[in-house]
């Protein structure tokens, strides 16, 4: 592409981006890289999460931050990484599913980027092994940023002088697609978010959380059975990641689909097994409901999705991989009744919990205590909003089932 053509292309994209300005937040204080020293953040964990062959430098981080907020990375200049990962919303977008270029709705809820550096794999189905892969895929997904290739995205910003200089400063070479995603991943690795009231409680401050949150923490590890998935093991309490880094079918979103037909379609359309084909199926087709199956092609992984960490969970509504649950009360109601009675692949740990209303409130209080200091004000507003909504709408509540016996498991349909 000639320089003149490049400048004309940038001008056209800038004009288009005016209409999408509200969808692209500006970097503010919440977008700044977070300090390495935070209450509750083990230094060794942070060190282990930074690849030795991809050391963080101020130049990489600064470039990655600019690119994270750059709508010109999208095919029409209308969306950026921050469109779906807004710092003001704890790096989520507050929608059930994300909206890409041309108003295209995806199939998945945007997970937070906060603490994503600790994930063993990225995305709800774990299809990306690294943050670099995670950064690359949305750029070329037709339902997200819509570029035909990463090279096209590089060409789109190559006409901007400061980017050319900053790539050389950060990497010692001219702009290229590999360094593009390396820079974004470097910035994402600075987005650690601990320092919550619960962290201060775990560090020895008994007054950092109230009695309801303390009762909720005990319920989390006992009667509520949350530690079945939100801890590395059941033998000891985990106060760092709140996830087992595994995948589970919790009875969300699969029953309305012809599963056997979806299997066959997935086997046919994903025969090549490329990461890009899995990514497009996950975001842009109804095959998305198959979850981890799209990656492993194992029947046992049907509709299994990654256990998310719970830090800042209060301020990352709506919930689950499809954004189907509006409040934390809805989430707990779903688990309380052991939902998914006819789901043949339901996780074996799903069962009625017999939690009382006061116990559900205590669990919410505990989950609210995982809100980092930067989001305290947002958390207070969000807790009030969710509580008010829960007082008038509890679509997942089923007290009879919650206090009933564990139902028999259904057999999977024939392939």
C-alpha cells in the first residue's frame, strides 16, 4: 500500500469511527497498568505468569495500551479491544454478548481481562493457549473486528508515524503482526486486580469484611459447594484465583439445541482443526453452545465452559458464558436448584443445595467482598442495583427443587 493510499484509508476509517465514538472508551485512570504490589497478590504468582521470552518493558506496555484502545485495528474503524473490555466496567462490556463491527452480535459474553495473565488458557472454551493468541483472534474474526488478516490490521495503522516509531522503540524492528499482538498481550499482563476487602481479611484484618461476608466465605467452602469448581482442590481453601482452571457443564444453554446434529456439523466444518475455524464457530455460529467440545471434539466436553475466576465478579454482570443471568442472586439460584435436569452432560457436582434466602444473601455478600479497591464505588452501585432487581425478579428461583433430592442423570443421545 502506498503512503497516499494508506493516508486515504486512515481518513476514511477516522470518518467512520466518529459514528462509533461512544463505543470506544478513552483510556483513563482505570486503564493504567496496575502495581505489582497488592494485598492478596503473591509475588511468585505474578513472576510465574510473565513468560521469560516475553519480558515486559515500559515501551511494550505503552504501545500495547495504545493499541488496546485503537479502533483503527478494526476493519471499519468502529471498535477496539476496549469496546468489549471497558476499564470502567472492570474490562467487560456489560452486555449479555458482545457487539462487533456492523452491529454484529457474537455468541459469547465478554470475560474480564483483569487477571487474565493467570489463566491456563484463554476464552470460555480455552481455545487460545496464550494472551498473544487471544489478542490476535478478535482482530480477524468477522463478528468482532473483522480484518481479513493480521497483516491488514498492521497496514491499517502503518501510515501513522507515531506507531512506526513506537514499534521500533519497543521491539527494535519495523511493525509486524507478531509484535502487534505481543504489545497488546504485554499491556494485558499488567492488568492485575487484587487488593479487595476479602484480601485484607485473608491477610489478617478481621474487620475488613462484615459478618455476612464471613458467613458467605464459610458457605462457599461447605454447603454451597462453590469450591468444587472455584478452588484448585476441595482439601484447602483458595484465596487467590477462585478457579480450578477447568471446564464444566453447569446446565446452561444446551437443551434448546439438537446436540447430535451440532456434533456432526462441528466435525464436518471444523475438520481442519485450525484455531481460526474454531474461533469463528465459537463467536459467529450456534455451534458456540458446544463449548469445550469445539476444541477437543470429545463428547464429555459438550457444553463445558471454563470456570472463571471470581475477583470483581460483582461488577462484571451479566453472568455465564452466554450472559444469561442478570444478577448474582440469579447465579446462585441456578446452582441452588441444581439446574440442568435433562442435560446428559451435566457436571456430576451439580445438585440441589438447599440454601436458604439468608444464606444466598451471605454468599452474595462474600462475592461482593472480592471487589478490588479501584471498583469500590462501582461495586456499591452495582450491589444496590442487583439487590433491587432481585427483590422483584428471581426467574431462576425454585425452592422446591433446591430442597429436593438429587435427580437421576440423563443418558446422552446417540451420535
